[in-house]
């Protein structure tokens, strides 16, 4: 009953707590400055002197600014303003579900506040199930599936590092680029970002107009909303140097987080690789494609059904004909007007 109570919070929440699951908004707004990298939510009597203390020490050794409520407080009352602020000012929260977590009103209030911060500000949330049965495949980190506590700590820290690094890349500011916002809005609309359908959008212009920069800006803004993502730069040049087989194996390795993936044939014969890709919601950019055969080869199968529900692909090209037969929509990047041209040099 107790375990079911906190699982119901996940189901009732407007946003999932899967480690790589997107937040509901396209471009999350940050309403308060971020002071901490990580906020730890845990039940003290269960994990303060074991897993949580080991995780906190490991995070500190990696110079990850971590908030931990290390005072033995009476947890019968309301969350203090300072604790609420700490949750709001954290980039990422780790929720350590343990035997008595759900029996604590304080812990559940922390969880609700974290969910609110996730929805409102795009805060990353990582659930860890410590010596409890999740009874639901919603968590990547379950202590019962990992050999030792030391190994669990190591893997959670690696996951935190990866997500914080991705977030810092996603927070890169493109606002100083002339006219970039209007391009982002139009391409996000064409991608049908809230739709569960697979969608592929071509970005077309002559060389030097900025299609790669625009694709990069859209990619950076949206990447955190996907389980996996990959920006394949300079396709034309990489194909000339290394060949299509190498390029396809490389980007699929990145998406599946599997080193040295080798397919080696024009068609993707591995049903296992296909099945894994079909389960992933991905964002991919193929930059500077100059031959339609490249787009036909790179998925290893038809685009339809290649990736998971809600996956999106962008393709940049100087040749409109390359895009026509392979994409759902084409966005033509207009040349800068006189006003934008002057602002470019300001």
C-alpha cells in the first residue's frame, strides 16, 4: 500500500520521471537562479548513513554542488522556506525511494515540490529505488538490479554528470544571433514537437545563409526533451572521407550509447538493433546532406518506424531536390533583410 502511494504520484503527475524523459514545455522557463547542481531527497532513517552519505561524498569529489539536508530535524511539519528554495534553485533532483520514504509527509512534500519544479522550470529528476521493488519499469536505477552499493553510486554519479553536461549545452544562449528566434519558432512548429508522430523537416538555403546554425539552435533548445539525440555534422564531407557505413554506425552508436556498433551492410539486418531504436524517442540532425541516397541509406531501413514514437529529424541541405522525397516539410531559410544585415555587425 505504501509503495503504491508514491507510484500513484508518478502516474498522477503531468510529467514522467524517467531519467531521459522530456519536460512538457518546448522551451522551459527558468524563474529563479540555479544555485545547486543537485538536490538530494531521501528518508534519513533509511539511507542517511549508508547510500545517501556515499552518494553525497562521491558527488562532492566530482565538484558537483549538492544540497543535502544533513540536520536531524523534526520532520512532522511543513517544508521550510529555505528547503523549498533549495529545490527550486537546483538543476537536478535525485529522489531516493526507500522503505519508509512514502510514510514521511516531509518526503512526499519534497517529491511534490520537485515535480512542480520539473514541470515549471524543466528541472531534471532521477529516481533511485533503494532496497524496494519499483513494481513498475519506470526507473533506470534499482538497487536490486545492481551488484553492489558502490557500483550503484558510481553509475548514478555518471548519469548525473552526463545529464548536467547535456543541460549546460542546452542552456547555451543563441539570443545574440540575429533573427534566430523567428527561425526556431517556425521550425519547432514544422516538427510538430508535441505530436507523437515521427516527423522529418528539411532546412534548405544556399551556402553561408545560416541553416547549420539554425539547426544547431533548434537542436540545442529541444535536445533535453528526448531520450537520445545526435547532431551529425558535415555529412557530405564525412561521407567523402569515411563512407556511409562508418557514418551510420557512428550516429547509431551514439543514439544507442553502445561503443563500436557495427552494421556493415546497406540494410539493417539486426532485428535487435531495430527493436532498440524503435523504443527510443530521438532527435537527430543530419547537416549538409548533398545526395538523396544518403538519406535513404542512413536509417538502415525506411524512416517510417525507424525510431520511437515522437522522434524528430532535421536535415540541412543546399539542394532542395535532395529533400523533396525524404522529408515531411521544407523550411527555406530567407536571406537577411537590410535591418538584420546591419544588426549583424553591431
